[in-house]
C-alpha cells in the first residue's frame, strides 16, 4: 500500500523530519568550522556534529526513490510535469528571495542589483543550499527510464547494479582523492559508466530498501558499518585536516563510502523499527511536520543569514558543543513557522514549499 493511498508511511515521515533537522545542524556546524584552528576543541566539536549528519542529503534522495520508482504507482507524463513544476517554481522563487534578502542585509538593494541577482540565478549561480533542487529535478527527468529498469530487474541484478555503483561512484573516486593515480583515473574516465554516476545509486537504493526485506545478520552488519562510517567521517576528517594544517573535507562528500553506509544504515534502522506502519492522520505532529519539510529546507538559511548579520555564531559566546544544537533548534522552529504559513496560502502555497 502506498503511503499516499490511505495515509502516510510513518518511517518515511520520520526519516524526512530527521534529515531536515540534520541539514540545519550541518549548515550551522559547517558554517563557521573554517574560522577555527584545526587542532582546537571548537573545530573538533563542529566536525563531530557535521560529520555525523552527512547522511541527510542521501536520505532525501532515497526517500524520493522509494516512492517515485515504485512501478505500481502511476507516473504518467502529467505526473512528471507536476513533479518538475514542484521543483522549478520553488527554485525560481527562492533564488529571487535569497538574492533580494542578501541585498537587504548588505544595504545594497536597488533595481539594478536585483536585476543582477536574478541574472546570476538564471545563469546557475544559486544560493548554496538550493543546489539540491536541480539535482533532484534531473532525477525526476530520468525517473520513467529508471521505473522501467526496476520493474524488470531481479534482486541479483540489483546487487550487480549496486556493486558497480559502489565501485565507480563511491569507492574509487574517494580513494583517488586520498591517493591520486593517473592510471586509475584514466581508465575510469575511459570506461565512462555514466549510468551509475551521480545520485542514481541512492535513488534506486531507496526503492530497493523499501521493497526487499533484509535478513537480521545483514541489518546488523549494516548498523555496524553505519556506525563505523560515522567514526571514519569524523576521525578521518580530523586526521586529514591536521596533516594538511587546513580543513580537509574529502570524507564529507555525499559520494564517500563512509557517508553511503551511514545513510543506508539509518534508512534500514527506521524501516526496521517502524515497519510499514501507515498513519492516516495528516494532523499528527510527525506527518504534519513531514509535510512542510521541503519548506523548512528552502527557508532555513534565511535565519542563518540573520544570525551572521547580527554577529551570532556557533563559536561564541557559547562553545559549539552547546550552541550548535541550540541554534539548530531555533532555526528549525522559525523555518517551520515560515513553511507552515506558506502552506496555508491558497493555490500558490503548494508550489512554494
């Protein structure tokens, strides 16, 4: 039973809310980390928060794939257009909002600066966190093809796809960043395995992990790997940064294998704990919050920009270990209020968040 048929899939709602909160933590912990010495406690505190929430974006992609790739759900050309508009319109609107808001904070607002800001957005110079929208739009555009792929794919074929994806998209590129090899890079480029590059692996994995059950030993193995992935992300980033003397975020990449195992382990954990339970009550706190998470994602950086404007940071007066969760809670709640208000706008509200 699809979540939208008779209710909302509870573990999907839980993952969506958790990933949104993690994005806020990520942007706050990463926003000031490079302003501290890599051998200091403040840097390490930011690194711990940032490193342990890197799963957030991959989980968003997996959540999209778990529903949109389901061949039993309708996905006609009109549905593709509808999903595309739900990305294109917010992208246009929020690019303009962030451009104008930045001009307001810098006291440089004028007709010419607004026109320039809009031109920059049109040319692809987006506010940093809006990069997610063109990426997810690209996945929507290939969804009809991927739906045909998953419909006719056996479980063993999925495993081959994931193995190839892991090697070509996650493992080898990360190893090449850590230990460059011209020979390996050349052959990897010559193979040109575009089908398994980018976020397609996460997108397909979301569908696979919803449809297929995993044995208890496999789940436990994934949990161990996920925990190890978090430790590798944090400890490895600290080690690489101290060796180079500056922040080295190679292991923060969403395409790093350590981040991959964190995302998969968390997805499986939520699905195992909650199962396929469906909540029919759209007014319940979890499902209600989940319904506005896109709006929270879109609007939350407005409040981080305000923090910067008024000189409030995660570094002072409170230490990052305390300030990051406190500021994250405040930013999340403020963004949730904005998203909720926008959701109440008739007709246009659904296209803004």
